[in-house]
C-alpha cells in the first residue's frame, strides 16, 4: 500500500497546526472518523489476498496509532495552554490583605448601650444588673410608689399570673430599671455610683412607644451630693453622647415618688431643616427625669438618710438612639428587618470610645 508516509505526514502536520479543540476534532474526523481516509483504507483491506492484507494492515495500524497519539498529545497541549491562559487572566496575589467582610451587624440599641456605658464609666459609674421579673416590693414599694398610683394598675403594668391560693408576693415585668438601684444599694451599701441599663415593660404601643423598651438609670449616693452634681453629670453625658462642645441643660420641676425634689431634664436644641442640633436654637428637647433620692427609698434599701444623700436619673435608650441616628419610628427597632439593620446597624468591631469619638 503506497503513500502511507505521505498520508501520515499530512495528518501529523494538520494535528500540529490545529489552533483549538474544534479544529483538532475536524482533523480527527478527516483521518480516523467513519468516513476518514485511514478508515477507508482499513475498509479496503478485505479485498486483498491474505499475505498483502497482513502487511498492509500492520502498516496502516502503525499510521493510525501515530496519528491517534499525536491527536491525544495535541489535545492535552491545548488544554494546558487554555489553563495557563485562564490562570494568567485570573491571577490573584495571595499575599494581598483579604477583602473586608461585615461579620454581623450591631443593633443601634446595643451600640447606644455601649456608648452610654463608656460615657458613665469615664465618670466613675459601674454597671449594675437585676432581674426583669420583679416582686412588686422592689418595683413599687421600695421606691415609695403608693398602692393607689396608676403605675400599679393592670392597664399600665404587666402582672404575672398567680394561681388561686398562691401566697407568694405579686410579680411584675419591671416597669423601670429603678429596682436595680434598690438591689445595688442593699448589696453594696453607700457610697455608690452605678448605672442600670436594660429592658423594661409597660402597656403602650404607638410610633414612639412599645410594650418593651430600654432604659438607663443612674444612681449616686454619698455624704455631700447635691443637685449641682446631678446637673454636671447630665451636661457631661449630653456633650459626650451627642458629640458637641456644649449643651444647655434645663431642669423643670416635676414629681416622681422616688425622688424629692424631682425634675424633668430638657436640652436646648434646634430643629432647623428637620435636623436635630443640640446646644443651639430656641427649642427644648425632653430627655428624661431626675431628682434627689427620696429618704424613704434610702431607708427601704438599708441606707441611713441622715448620713447619706444622692441623686438618680432615668433616660430612654431607644429615644436617645432615635435622636442621635435619625431613626423615625420606634417600632422598627423590634421588627427584625435585616434591611433596616444593615442600614442603621454598626460593624461588629465598631466599639465606642471617648477619645476616638463614640460614633466613628
């Protein structure tokens, strides 16, 4: 069978010149496919006499194997070249720092609690905690709240169910964090400086009220504490929290059973353009309540009011978060909307500190 060397050279050259796998497949079909030249020659072996068929078959098998081997080698080469090109275009320097990823989001209420803790810790206040389910003695009686007070009615307070014959004292979901002050005084005695942040519960629900919300209360008891000390603490807190150089604080006479005298806290502010600015303007922002601790409260906690006196104040944490970070609706705090949290939330490692700025 003449011309096998020429045929082999033809297809080996075509294999070497195939630019991609599609061209290589066309060469394979032309040579070794069912209608290919080598396949046609193999089909013609049956017409030869036995001796000629044996010699021609062996020669054709050699050509077929060489072309097949060349096809396989070229295919592997093209695959390696494609991988090299992909690696070149998708090259990544693994020594570069990783892309920052947000590892969770801190809720604005949690962030504000951290900010408040940092501010008052700088003024020497420790953090005190207490149970959220309280006896009515800690929640009302020890705080000089009389039985006829509206807060002790079921339309204002969540009372825990008691079975018939249950002689245990009534329990409530605490309506303020003031019971923590009583527990801290009974445990540590005077002098003392503590803050008590936490959840509280009251029957209320609208755009600015929810049945569960957050408060922070402060307590300072010593031998020579006055309303002037209280006002200084509130002023320093407001300047640090709202990150302004000065804040004018106004005390308005009020009444709370657990303080005497009692006052409402107002901050001078401006709402120009719908934006809150503290320390300027002609408006006043109501922030919370305060006063000198009532002697009956001190006696209930085991502190002698003839030797010790002090002040207490209460602020709404959710309201502070709304004012500082421009959050319009209190109910959104508790709806578990991840889109809202991504918008208003804080990075997990964005811990507030006074020297660096609380909100930066």
